[in-house]
C-alpha cells in the first residue's frame, strides 16, 4: 500500500525551464519530438521535458471541461491531466507511484502528463474519452487505492 507521503510528496518534475520548446519541421532534428495527435501539432522539446508543460507551452490544453478549473496545477494531486500514449511509451519516464494510484484501472499507455518526462519521440492523445473523472481516476477511487480497498 502506498503512503500519503508517497502519493502526494515526491520530487517536483515540473519547474520553470523544464521545457524549452522548439517548433520543428526539420526531419533531421536532434531534439525529442512530441506529436499531439488530436491537435495535429508537432513540437520539439529538450530531453527531460515535462509533458504537461510542453502541451501548455504549445498552446494545447491537457484538461477536459471543468478540469480546467479544478486541476492541481501540475503537482500530481488531481489526476486530470491524462494523456493516452499512442507511440513511444518507452521514450517516457516510468509510471510514478501517483500514476499507479490514479490510473490503476487504465491501460499502461495512459499517463498523467504532469508526472511524465519526455526522453525521446512520442505521440500522445490529449483528453482521452475515458481519461479522467471515472473509476480510479477520481477522488473516491484514489482514496480507495490509497487505503487498499
Ligand atoms: S495536473 Fe493534477 S495530476 Fe496532473
């Protein structure tokens, strides 16, 4: 069972200068490329960039509906910044303990973008239909996972 400190603590993976975006059209690029499938956008970022920050810096919204108002601002406490990884799952940081709780009943390619570091090319789908607000990815679901029920 995960402790509250494990769930809500841990290192901040998103900070200023975590992501410096470079729009790329050059196929010979040297930076990791993030393709946002639904938006049809492709951006380059520094290795180790935070996926949520990269989306926001690109003008893309990782949140759905009311989650624009009630999200935690990228500190891994709300479970609303879900993305589906279409390609390149191995080019991302491993799932964190927080993600294991919030995404317990989601496929392995679902990630919390604020807890995800980009290390190579990846294609993601923002705001998947079953991404947030249901099952483990809700306050009730997270509390149940936290206490092993
Ligand atoms: S923004 Fe709250 S968990 Fe990612």
